[in-house]
């Protein structure tokens, strides 16, 4: 395999990732700015926006940090702490309402 053919493949792969990221960003802009809340409720918009942002972060980590090409153990050692931290943050946000309700009788 020649060096030129390898470079062409890598460039095509980078352009594919670029267009995927650009498409996800365009969808995020449409969801955040163009769709009124009467058409799509705000909690649904926020949830969709978060899912698209996480998908975009996955592509950035997988391709530009080369995690897609690493062993599964390394991926889990990076991914699992992030999932646990996100879970703790979500649990703390959910439970924080309890402290507000203590003062209300």
C-alpha cells in the first residue's frame, strides 16, 4: 500500500467526521434557536440538545483523541469514571430539591 493511498484514506475519514460534527451542530442550532417552545416543549428540547452534545463529544473523543483505536480496557478506564461522575451530579441535583422542601410546611 502506498503512502499516498493511506493519506487519502485518512483525509476522507477526517472529512467524514467533520461533516458528522457539522451536521450535529446544525441540528443543535435548529433545536435551540429555530423551533419555538409551542412546537417542542422545553424539557424535550433540553434533553435532545444534551443527547446531541454527548454524541458530538463521543465523535471528538473517538477520532481526534484516537480512543476509537485503543483497547477496550483503556476506553472503560476513561469512560466509566465519567459515567459515574455524571450519575453523582444527576443524583445530587435530584436530591437537592429535598433540602428546599424541608423549609416548606
